């Protein structure tokens, strides 16, 4: 374990001995003991350890009733399926088994499929439908898997209800507040279509093998992007001038890998780096895979720095902080040393110091983020309740239809953009979903059965917190695969913390069709 190696190092022993014998250390220890033993801390611990009881849900009872009523019919259909020529042909095919095993997890490689497909097929209209076709096929797959193989109802989580509420609110806003219906429909699709991957993955992941298969696709995909980013830096790939402020002067190459945006690449790393690090720390991981993952962890970390994305750095810092607090608060000491060391890297220091300079404030107020935020707040105040309409301002949909909305611009703040487009109604629906997700993610981390699964749950939760923070200064959720990755990881966190531990109905698979 990396922690064990570090704890036995001379530097760690020297510093801890020095600190532990200081007055400040004893004061902090006393304060910490008071906080831990306080009534508030006791209430918070009880809150975090509250279990999830799905059988108390109306939706669960409805699904359970449907499951019982349809069991006999589904058994008959399974027998008919086994007797069919197509089934006999495919059941003996190793290729078919491999395809069915990997089909849904391929969503973890969404960015590669989307970006490479657009490069190969260009702006072909039929390729633009691939994600809808993949989504529908995945929904069909998980439904048929339940229909023929499972004798338990479809899985539910505490996040499902607020997610359905958000979808319902979004649909209502589209119906009653769309000046341009085409833009409203596109705006609706951007929100609704990609969050559905949470339900798909929640139904697909029924055991650890499936969960770790998806995790490995995510982490290895992120690692490849990290290696590619380093290669771009070595080759000094040209950086477009609009990626940096003119007043900032020349900067080194900002890597972007396959995603064509250093900010979005940085956001991908916010999600993948904690997961990769968590897998490195797992006790049951093989030696060679641990070594490979450690290398990919380093590659992603270096590429994150080379993106020179200040927003991604902030999100990564939040993710690292949350991960340390969740697993071992003593790691914050290591995190502080590492963060301070990064400030000694000239490109990092230059980017941060410019952010704090008067030149940045002036530039940002005249044509940058601060000017956009000010304008966005003005529009929000004028349309507080329902907003200006889905897809009508601040995002990719509006920017692609400037003939209809000529004064639009990228908001560079997803939450403010959501407030402008959906008003308080939409913002509160989104906020409720995020709040419920955070609460149950914390409970998932606390209720994990063992240390290895707690590492994964904490890493996933940390990455989600980092991306939610990054959305404050970037339209991260405007990028389809970022939304898909976010909700895939959310489903994994809730699997390890809730469904896997308590073995609630829906986790057992009874394979009747072989």
C-alpha cells in the first residue's frame, strides 16, 4: 500500500514527530476530540448511516406487483425463446456472449466513439443519431435481461424520484415556454436523454464483475487520454489563440487529447483520477494491474496540469479534498504538500497569478466570464420563474442557432445557464436532484461493506463533487459524454454503498435462460 510506504519514510516520520510534540498539534487534537464527541457530530453520523429501504417506496411496490403478475408469462416466453432457432444459434456463439457482455459497458467509451465517429463520418446526419440508437438499444437490452432472466423487479434508488421530477419539470417547461420549439426540443434532449444512462447502468450493474468492468473501461479510457495529452505536449501541438487571454501572453501547449477542449479533458480527469487512484490502493488488485494503473494515474495527473485549465484544477482540488476526508483525513497533510509543490511549477503559477491580477479583472469585465455572468444575472432577474426557455440561451443549442438568437453567448457557468433557461422552477428541480445525490452518496460511502468498495464509492463521490464545482465556471454538462460519465459513476457509487451491501431486492439474478 502507498500509505504504508509513505508512513515509514524518513520525511513522514520526521515531520509527524515534530508536529505531534508541538503545542499547535495538541490544540488541534483537543478541538478534534471535542468536535467528534459533540451532539452535532453524533446526529450527522446517525444521518450518514441511515439505510435505504426500497420496499417502503410506492414505485418499488408497483414494480414488485408487476414482477409477480408477469412472472408466469415471462417464464413461458423464456421457454419459447429457448426453443427458437435463433436462440439455439446464438447461445453457442462466443462472439454473441462477448457482445452482450460488453454492449452496455461500451458507454464508458462514449467520448472515443463520439469523437472518432465525427472525425471519420464528418457531419453526416445519420451518424448524429448513433447516441440515440445506442441509448434505445441499451434500454431494450436491460429490459429484455429482466424480462427473461431476472425474477426480481427492476432496481430503484433514492435518486430515481428526483430524477423523474427533473425530467417532468423539463418537459413541462418545454411545453409552456418555448419561443422556438426546435430549440426547446434540443434543450430538452440535452438534459433528459443523457441522464437516462443512470437508470440503464443502475439496472445493468447487478454484481461486482459488471461494476468493475465498467470501471476499468472508464479508467483505462481516461488513462489513454492522459498518455495522448502528454504526447501532444511533447509534439508541441499548436494551441488556438482564443484558448488564452491576449493580456496573459503566450502560454505553452494546452493539451486536449481527443475531446478538442482542455477544459473538458480536465473535467474527464476530475472523474477518472480518483477512481484510478482508488483502484491502485485496493488490497485485492494484482501486482501488474496495480503497476499499470499507477502509470495511468501519473499520466492523467500530468495531463491535467498540462490542460492549464484553472477550472479543472479547482475541481480536482475539491475532488482530492473530498476523497481524503472520506477515506483518511490525515492524507490532507500529503495533499497540502503536493498542492504547494504544484505552485512551484511555472505554468501553474503563471495561470493562477494572472487570475488574481487586475488585468484579468479588467479583461473579464469587458469581454470575459465576469461580463457574461453579469449579463446572465440580468436576464435571470427578468425571467425568474420559468426562464427564457430551454435551449434559448447560454449553451451549445443556442450557439448553434445564432440566426434565431443572435445575442447569445456561452455562459461558462452551467448552473447560471440553467437558471436563465429554466428559471427558479428548473433550477430548484435540478438542485433537489443534486442534493439527494450528494446525501445518498455520502451514505453510500459510509455504508460500504469493506475498504476496497469504500475506496471506489469515495472516489466516485469525490469526482462528482469536483465536476459539480467545475460546472460553476464551465458548461461541463453541455458535453453529452460528460453527463453520461457523471451518471454512470453515480450508479456505481450507489451500487457499492446501497444495493451491494444490503442485498436489497433487485440485486439477485436468477438466470433461467442459458
